[in-house]
């Protein structure tokens, strides 16, 4: 599947739906038409056939405990191991949200100790002398086990891009619709841009004799999670990407972050990086990769990596609209709510898109009645973000600041977004409260 087609989420999802129906009808000894007729009459569709194998449980982003890759580390019972700088926003055990106020005046990259964290479990222990990565499945000719040192010794590249939690901005759904939502109540700080260094995943797969018929790639981490809060059985977290995404030049098996060994909270010794895609696709603490000649329907993908709501009809086996690429967002480098002194002020912020690079940012200081173009600052990498600024001379009073960005594919932040039950991919324009003091 080409990179161009990967941008078309609906096409990719429909292709996987069609493949599932074809596969299950063959297994049942039925025609595709007859299988669809039976499926339409069932109250609980998943009773047919069962869905692939249970997968695993990941987390999403964080930071700077400097790990010496030549030695082991042990956990201390906490879900987060790095030392915490002042100003972090902590919602619950295992999550830390970047404070946008602290980014004012900082450079393009987010320092490791400020990068956001979402750990469902404590980072697992790592011993480089015993750690192994298994690569297997029907899509490779040779099953391989790689040591830590073998992978470190392979040719590597560095990619500057964002990793963003799929639920970044979740609390704005609850506020816009006046409905409660479970899960971490992120504002917009569940994102960070870093320089990631690692081995191209395609190069690693070539070492196993990758077949031309390979279709899907499952990435499995070492941490455990249940599929829902009602389940007690734990599985290892995993995700699935099409082979076309896995073979892109910037899809990496990462071992370094901002020039330092990958910290435990970020997936040491290795995590995968799929630029532009939803955060939990970038599985941490990787220990197994499966390449398959047939579609893989991981429960975490078909049940959790989807938008579920009245605006997002399901397509069996997916429970809603499949999530791949992140959408367009913007944030001000201000406290929430912010208090500023009277006088000239340089408003600063950042905007980003999972699909490309930002080409325009508009800022409103009057709640969306009028808009001005912001100045874009270099660098402006695709699938990372752009820094922007705007001169502002406010008088004392209360303000509602808004920013909306447009990427090079024409995607612009809307004023409102449809509800989904998990509060994922909030991309609407956000009103940032600011009080200017005498």
C-alpha cells in the first residue's frame, strides 16, 4: 500500500473490512454474500470466527532518566521513573502533561525531562545482556532473534517529529458537550517533538527475508494491560500497521531520544516510531514483531483505536472509524488560565499536523470575531510542529485567545468537532482564557 493511500483512512479501513469478510467467509465455507446476510442478522457480530490473538498494553510518551545502555535498571514500584521538574501537570498515576507555559522561550525540541508521559504500567526492567527482539510470522522467510548490540550496530538515521497521545485535548470534548468522559483529562500538553534515532524498520525486516506477500506488521511491547477496565486478564500491548507504513524510510526502531539513550519512561531499550500516526501506535519496550501475509485484527486496534459515536458508523470488525494519522492542532505558550501585565506582549504558540507541515496560522484575541496571520518561525518540519508569534497590545480585561492552523494538504482546524465516546482526536479551535491586569 503506497504512502498516498495510507493518507486515506477510510480506504484503508474499507480494505481491511473487505479482507476480513473474505477471510471469515472462506473459513466458514460460505459465499461472501451469504456471510454478509448472516452477519446482518446477528446481534453480537463478534461471535463469528473470533478476532485474531489478544495483544498487548502500551503507554505513550516521556522522558529523561539517563539510561546507561551497558547496565541494567530496576523499577522502584512507581509508574514513572524520571525525576520530575517543577511545573509538570499530573492527572493521575502514570501521566504527566507538559506545561505549555514552560515552552515560552524554549527551542524547537522538547527536552527529555519535559516530554509528556503516559505509562499504564511501570517501565519493565531491562538487561542488555539478556534482552532479545523476536521477529517472526508468515510474512518473513527466517525467524530471527536480535540482541541489543546487534541492533545498535546497524545503520541508523535520525528523524525529528512529534509523538502525540490520541486523547490529547480530551477535556475539551467534555467542556464542549457538557458530558463527562473517563480517562486522563488532557488539555493540549500530551505532545512533544524530539529527535529520534534508530534503525529503519524496513532494514531490520530485510534481515528476516521479508516476503513480497507481507501485509500487516504487529508490534508487541513488554508491558501488560487489559482491554477494558472490566477485564481482569492481562495481555501484552500491541498495535498493527500495514506493511506500507512499516517500510517507509522514517519508520524506525528507536534507541535514542534527543541524542541520549532512550529513557525508561519512553520505551528503553527500543520503541517504534511511525511519524504522524496516533501516539499509542509507537509501542514502547518492544520485544516482538510479527509480520503476517494475512490481516491482523488486534483487539486494541479494532476496539480502542477507533472513533465511536453517532457521526462514526462502525464497519465490522471495527467498532468505529479507524484512527491512523493525527489531526491539526494549535496551542498557546501560556499558563491556563493566563494572567499578563498590561503592555506590549509577544504571543507565542505552536501548531502541528500528523499529515504534513503547517503553512498558515491565524490568531484571534477577541474570541473568534477577527483573525490575524501569525509569523511562522523556522524550522517547520512535517509531522512535527511550527513555532509562531504575534504582537499584541492589550488593555486590561478578560480575553479569549484562539489559534487555528492549516497544513499543506488544506486541513484546517474546525470551530467544532463531532463527539466520540472516548474523547479522541480533538482538533477543534480552543479558547484560551487570559486576564490582562492593570
